[in-house]
C-alpha cells in the first residue's frame, strides 16, 4: 500500500498546466525525506475574448510561453511543502518577458484509509517581482491567500496497475482590487499499460461578486470565470524520472481570453 501511494503521488505532481491554475500534487503527500522537482514548459495562444456578459470578440493573438519549475519535499509522513516559480514570455502586439508570480504551500494529511485520503493545503501567492507597466502584464500586482481541501482515491485493477481519482475545492482571497475566487479541480488517472498513465482533468476558477466592466485584457488581476479541460500522458523513464506531454483548451470563459495550448514536463524524484 505504501508503495502504491508513493507511485501515485509521483504521477500526480503536475496536475494543472499554466497560470492561473497552479501546479499541485493532488491530495497525496511525499514520503518523509523525499523531494520532487518538476520542470514544466507550456505554450498557450488565444485569438478570442469573452466579455463579462459572455459576448465573444476577436482580438490580436495573445501567446504565453511559460517555464514553471515546481518543487516539493516531504517534511514528515503527514506534511509536505513546496513552491512553484514562473518565468514568462508574453506577446500581444507588444512583447514582455520576465519573472511572474510565485506560490508557496504546505499540504497536511487529515485522514487516510483504504485507498482514500483527505488533506488540507494553505497556499500563498506572491506577486511578480517587477513593477513594470509593460504590456502584456507579467503575473499580477497583488498577493493571494488560498485554502484548499483535497480528496483522493487510489485503486488497483485486476492486473495490479495503479489508478487514481482526485477532487479539490478551494477559496482564494485576492488582496487589492480583484475579487475573491472559488476554484474546483477534478482529475482521473488511468494506467492502461505498464509505465504509461493517461490523465484527464478539469480545472475551474469562478470569481466571487460582480465581474465589473470587461477590460478586453487577458490578465490574472481581472475578475473572470475560466474552465479548462486537459488531457495528458505520462511515461515513467525509470530512476525516479517521468515525462508528461499534453494538450489543454478553455471550454468556458468570461472576462478573459479563450484559447488552447500544449505542455511538456520532466519529473525528477530524489
């Protein structure tokens, strides 16, 4: 059972693609003393914008290339902590590049039994280091604080292959002018053959209160609703390393862009 939980945790450490959804390792924790580094690269493009009332308009193509390393460490059998960074290159008429937001978290196990696990994760997002007013804007101007409840279920089939399901809900307080958010994420990971896992997931963000007037800008400092669907495949290379490749698409947008993208990740466990 311990081996199965460790294996599933390794396969879940990159669950959500590109900002505004941070990478996190689902409900599972790393074993005491173990660490994990996940190097994520994603590319996103959008040529449409949905206003606060849902009206779709064309816009100059917006593109976002992101390198986002993610690190976590098992401080004990019931406590894991870590952080993620973001290095971005944005284009939309103009070009802007630099360091975006960073996120820092702790994940505490609350309960575990018969393949089921429940954990709690407080998170703090720090705004971009640069105060540059260049456009498109890197990251955000304000800090966030989030509390997330995570539930997971790991199970094996008749061939002994490991699978998982995970669901999470979070409330994010955004300091400054942007309104708060409610976030809901769900994912299913199935292992059809040895060394391979396919992951299907939905990641959603819903603003609290009025969205206000549409600005026509794709920015994490806006009040927006966004639902993303993602499909990816993970291949275990051995020696604690895995590689992930996938595609994702916005399936619901309000007061933000609508587009699609690709991702590639390398996981290293040590």
